[in-house]
């Protein structure tokens, strides 16, 4: 797996930033529309957050593959449980919900371990491909999208990351409302927002021998 600097990756991905972020924003609109539809008909809402996470990811996959399928500079690779995007033949990426350290939550499969290892190689992809994650974070109820990051990782450590800024939020104090109906109880009322990521200091993690 190739190691590219943050500046190198950002230069490749920057023309696609609005579309990368837009896929996640639209996925939340899709999920909220279904949640509202169920609530209007008296159907029960999802009990477990993992169910909602899976639903949101399904919408991300549907929107993401549709968004980039006809883009000549992006290769779309659908798979059984996920999909991957290759930008300009140099940067590979996948969408993941972030954990408390802003790293993707993964099952420890061979593929996942290869993607998490900065020196790993993924079968079927050129070894010069640099891999990153598009990390999305939301509130606990998943009623609000907080931010989307581009993250390069090595195992359980972050090599570097940066936030994809929302152009619509630039002129409104950093907050971009997404038109939608109020969420069903017990979720709080109000539209989904993109809010700036709070800065935080990561604790260094010792490498395992």
C-alpha cells in the first residue's frame, strides 16, 4: 500500500469533496424520510443504534455508487457487504462510521486488517493505491450528521486526518441545516445539521510488539 501525505491525498480528493460529503448528507435525508414515514403510520422505530447505522450505510452505498458510477476519474468497486471508490487511480476510499477516536469501526477480517495497516496490500488492487477512510460522525440518536473526515490510519492509530468542509455552512456560521420533517419520538425536534468538529488532543498509542 502506498503512503501519500495529507497534502497529496487532499489535492486528489479536493475536486470531489462536495460530492463525497453530499453522499452522506443525502443518506441521512433518505433515512429520516423512511423514519418519518414509519412514524406517520404508527410503525415501530429501530431499537438498536447498529440497525440505524446499517440502514444509513445502505443509503450511503446506494447514493455513493450512483454518484460516482459515471465519473470517469473514479472507479466504483461494489462488493458483497460494502463498496470502494478509487479516485484517479491513486487513492482508494470507503465510507465508515467513526468510533470515539474517529477511526472506522470494522470487523477484523483479512480485508479490513489489510486496509487498516499502512503497509498492507489489498488483493485485487494495485499496490501503489493509497487507502483512506471517509469517516462520518453523528449524534447518539443519529438524527444529526456532525462531520465527515478523510482519515489515513495505521492499525488503531491515526496517521493524519482532515475535515471535509461544508461549502453551504461557510456563510452561515459553520452550520448547514438540511430540510426535513421533525424526527419521530423520542428523537429531538429540529433539522439535521452539519456542525464543525471540535478539536481534541489524541493520546499517543503505543505500538504493539
